[in-house]
C-alpha cells in the first residue's frame, strides 16, 4: 500500500534551542535535517515512518489552543516588524513532514509526545475556463462607479479588462500623484514560482538542489500571474518568491511560511504575503482527524498566525467553488455558501478576497461565505479577469482554450488587493496588519448595501478611498 504524507508534531523535549538557526541548517543540508529529526523519528520506530521528499523540520512558536481559546504566539514575534535582526528564539515544538503507511496511522496517533496532522494537496485558485468560450476582446472603458449595481458573471465570461481599466477602478492615480507606487515594500508570493526575468524578484526561499529557486519559474506559471497582478496597483514593489517544495501541499506551505518568518526576523521583510491557493473539497470530519479544514490548531494555521503576529499581513484567495459556476476542480462537498471558504483562507487573522469583474459583478465561481472558521469571510472583493500576465501583448501570452485568455480566478483578484495594500504601506510604512485591514475596509465600494455579503464580503477594494482614509487618520 502506498504511503501517505502527514505532519508529525513532537514535544519540546526533542527540539533545538534556537529554532531559526536549526531551520537554516536543515534547509542548507539534507544531512543536517535528518540529524535534527533522528530523536523524534526514534519515537515512532517500527511504524515505517520515513522523511518526506524535500524534508525540512519546521519549528513552531505557538501552541494549540487551551480550553477552546485562541493560541497566542510568542510576544517576541511582534519585534520582527522592525528592519533589523532580532535574536533567535526557542520553539515550543517541531513539525516533521513524513510519509507513513496508512494502516499504521491509528497506532502512530497513540504514540506519546506525538501529534499527527494532515498534509493535504492544495489547489491553485485559477479558473480553468471552459471549452467553447468566445475570444475575449479588450474592454474599452472603466466602469462608471455612479452606476454601480450587483450582478453575476458566469461562463462564457464577459470581456477581459485592460490594466488601465483596473487601475481606474482602483483609483491608484491619487496615491501615485503623491509619489507612492509601492516602493520600499516587499510582497511575498507563496506559490509555484515567479519568473524573475520579467518581474522584480529580489529574494525568497532558496535551498541547494531544490527544483525551483526564486525567480526561476516560467512566465506562464501561476506565480508569475500573481506577481503581475500585485504590480497593477504597486508597480514599484519588490517581490520575494517562495515556491512550494515539489508540489503544493500544506507541508510545503508550512515550510514557506517559516521561511517568511525567518526573513521577518532578519530585516522585517516581506511586509505582506499573497496566497492564491487552498482546498476544493470538504472531507467528512469523522474520516479526517487533524485535517486542515476542520482543525484550527493545525500547524499551518498556527504558522500563518505567527507570520501575521510578526507584522506581515496575509492575503488569501476565497476560492473558486462558488455555487453558480464553480471551477471544474471543485468537489461537490466544497461548493457554495458555508462550504467553499475554509482552512487558512477562513482564519480571522488573514484577509480573504473574493472576485468581481470590471463591471463589479461577482464572478460566479468566487467562493461564498460564511467561512468555516471565521463566519464573515470573505472580507471583501477585488478585480479579476484582467490582462496582467496573460492576454494580448502580455508576457505570458494568450493561452489556448480551455484556459481563460486573461488573469483569472480569485487567484488574480487576491494579488490585485495585495498590491493595493503594498501601495498603502509605501505611503504609510508603519501600518500594522490590523491598521492595514482597517484602512482597506474603510475604503471599500459597497455595491450591495449590506454590512457583509456572502459573495462580496463588505465591498470592493478601492485604493483612492483607503488612501484618503489614512490621510485623515491621526
């Protein structure tokens, strides 16, 4: 029987005293990674547990909730918001990405001092389009906000929008006129990799012998699309590339978030992260103990909260499993309100982004709340279906059907919103994630008239209004 991927979390009695230093050593050398893990692997001897591909032990600095409350990361993580190196700190536990025979899982869970978590495949939130769609023409003019109304865009989708159209809708001209274009802000792209020949990749996760290094992905990659869409509002921002290890799963994402936290410790960058991926189905709870969708204590969720606690806002795509025209990748169990926004994408601490087109219509695949952890998710909507990386004259070209010939999915809407956040941070560099969220929410265009809507969240992102809010704020 084929082995499956899981994450083993071990107690603090078997961890390195300096968590960040141990992580760096493990990244630099497979031998060091295995040496660190040997005491913990000895605890599960006889169960056929083996280190997974691209094995890297990940230190944890927060503990599971006690009595149902929210776990509190170490207060020292908050010091990472400054542009200087902070001291190393000891973790509370270590997570090992391993492979195990599924028949041994029950016995593994009984071992003292070990917790078993799922390490599930993640899906990149780009809609695949559908065969037979018409050619997409360039939209001529920006939508007039005075005629705003809600609507729905399903296959065949409306025409894609130019960058000028999206920038007009976002209102970037106001901060741009004052000299702010995202300069001095670093955005971390956690994805399958970014093309550094076209986009301004200046750092990220590096490991000797890894399949992908920062900036080495093809221009047609999903990560390159996300990079292009960050630059819509913040063309002067820099990018850090955190390509998943091998294939996207929660173990790879956990490692990338730890790499983000390490960079935060060293110099306070990146200032925010973009995460355009997630799950496309909901497993039965009784059959999936420790699964990311059901367990708020999963190490990936705790690591995301650690990064936000360090001062870096995390933007997550709502997902592409909206009930009207879900992506073909969606399982029936994860389609529609209350089932399609889940796992880290529904954490209270993150900013969850839905998708609208340039006419401010909700795109029918955009996942609908309530979220499975925090109920009022998504937080707000942002623009998709634009000629950013993909489209006529764009770096990624025009993909052949059935793939949509423009940047699409909540995968594209999320980096557009992250770019607006980078634009705000370039003008107001001291903003905490909470203050950044407040400014983005204060500037939303509310087309539904509701305080919160399952499809739109609280409204649609607008850079001009958020910038004006911050100018007025003491």
